[in-house]
């Protein structure tokens, strides 16, 4: 597949050998659906900064998260490896033994070792013992500077009290999460980084993940009889403003032309009872599923002078591709002693075909619905259920679940032609036996490889630490009175 609209502008072939190493920024939204931005077709949401950013770069219309859930998605992005290989099977609550192990290698570690200055701001969600002994912290995974929360901003996005800066708790902060995360990133860019080095910045906004809190100036953009609608859409505008503040600083500091910026989301929209207003666009289902609505997300990349402004690509790419891509741009050596599932996107930057040795792959044993595993190869997507699905609710860890992860088998296959059926509504498994057989063999090979690698965690009961610290919005607490 080639670019649908617009081509990357290539002044010279983009290879590590002939390129000055660019600065690298990855911006990750939280629970932002494919259809939650103006530039992705939502006429009801005001996202002017992200929309303008899309006109300056390339919109990726087949961009996929590494997983349909928070922690696994982030783990996959950071390591270039399917998260089940790492043993990241679900979102990670505070105090959980589940974590990205010290033996895993991240984008930040590889870039730091190659001479980059590195910074993480915002949601971390890659360990349970956050800022506690026994598990690696952001600095152990390659970040020179970090300003983070374990999971969500608590008690919500307004005046959060759980940020930690370089191992030191900072206490209650005034303001909203997006502006605080952006402010920290800007401060680091202006005053704290080594300006003689290229940098890698990983900015992980909390918006629009629950517990939502949106500033009045953003809520008032969306007058509606349902206050949850105003709050949710306002939360996306709040995210948009934070992103814009970061871009303004990059431009003001004279860094724009030398910086690759990628914007994406960790998974599809949550669409909860409290906030049912997120959008997966034309796609089926939502966060927590391996259907398109759970994994296909916005993706935009800007590199002035290299990427044609206002262009679009429908080539399927994954957040798993970020590590090999950024490492090639940064001339960092890839690890060879472990299985990487992503590939470098540099061929796309040179207007060349992107060739994968294996299809894109997702696995979530706790996925909502029957389908737990999916692969995409070209226009075709195969889904399967498994013989031993994990528990559907809660965040406990048990040996029963570990055994299921290690011993489950694939069954009940569904085949969709995404070239003609983006809504995954017409199962083609009965009429495309050759395609079905090929994809089943590919899925089975990856599934077995992942089973062989995944960690086994001890039994653990979820203490619901976060639940005791959340302040939910009044419109939810008082919903029966409305």
C-alpha cells in the first residue's frame, strides 16, 4: 500500500547515515478515540491546535495502538514488543507486582545511551510500586528527568496531588493536568535540558481518561443538557490547549524544523456510563476490545521539510513501530537479543513500500466480548477467541489466570476485509478459505511465541487504592436528582 494523499517530501534519502539526528517528541493522549478530533471528522469537538498540527504534517488513518488498554499499550510503545511478551496483561493498579521489568529495553534507554537527553512528563503506568523500592522507576527505564503519576491524576484532573518529580513528591498542584504536564515539558525544554544534545520527550497527557475534570472555559464551549457531555468534550479541548502550549514552546525555542513530533492515543474511547460521549468514528466497539474501535487511534506526525504538509497515509502502522523508527532516526542501536514486533517506518519516509515479516498483532485475554486475539495483514483482519479467557472484571492477579495465559488455545475465528468493511460487520471466514488459513497460521505462530515469553506473576488482590482517592464529578454523584 502507498500513501493515499500526499507524499513525504524527501530532500535526501532518510537514513541514519546521512541525517542530522532530530529531536524526538511523542505525545500520547489517554482514551482518545479515532473520532474524537475535528481533523478525524468530529464536527462537534473543538480541537484547533491538533487540527492545525495535522495540516502541518501527515495524518495516519490506519494508526494502531499497541493494545486496547492503558498499561499494555504504553509498554508496547516503549519497548517495540507486544505487551504480553513483557507480562503486561492488563492495566497496572498501584502496588501491583506487575511491571515492565528492568531487563526490558525502552526507547528512552536506547536513545539516552546514544547521546540523547530524555524526559518523561505525565502518566507513567508501567509499574505498581511507583516511586517505591522493588520495581524500576522512569529513570531506570532511560529518563534523565521525569514528572509523573503512577496512573491517573488524583483526585481528578483538577489540582492533582499525586505527581512525583525525579523521585520527590511535589504535593498538591494548582491547575488542570494537561496544563501542568505541558508546563513541566516546556520548563524542561527551556531551562533544564542540555541544549548541546538532541532530546527525546515523551509527553503523556491524562485527558480524556476518567476521572474527568475540565476547566469552565472549556466546558462552556459545549452547552448541553447533559453536563457529562460538556465535561468530556471540554476535556479534549483542555488536552488540545496543553498540546498547543507544548508546540508553541518548540517553535519559540527555534526547535520546530529540527524536531519530529508524533501525536497519538493509547487506545480507543472508553465510552462509560458516566461519560458515554467518546467516539470511535466508523469503527466497531471501544477501548478494551480488539475490534477496530478499541485499537485504531488518531496518529499524526510532523517533520518540517521532510513530511508534506496536509498529507495522509492509510498504510497500517502500530505504536510498536515507534521504537525502531525513533532509534533509526536517532542512530541508536537496536537490541538483537530479543524479539521486536515493530519495524522502522523509515521506508515510508522515503516513499518506499513498508514490508513486514509478520502481521500486526493484538492480544487481550480480558477483552470485552468473545474476540481476544487479532492480526492485521494488509486489508485483512483475523480475530479469534481463546479456550481459557481470563476474568472479565477487576484487577486481581491469580495463578488461574496465569495458567490460562500460558495454556489457552485459539478458536472461533472471524475474518474481515477492512478494505470494504471497516465496521467489521461481515465475517468472511466461510468464503475466503485461503486467506483464513494463511492468517490462522500467522496468528498461531505469534500467539505461541508470546506464550513462551510472558512473565508469571504471583497472586495479588487489588486493594482499590485509586478508588479511595478519586473525587467524582457532581453531575455523576447527583445523577438521580437530575
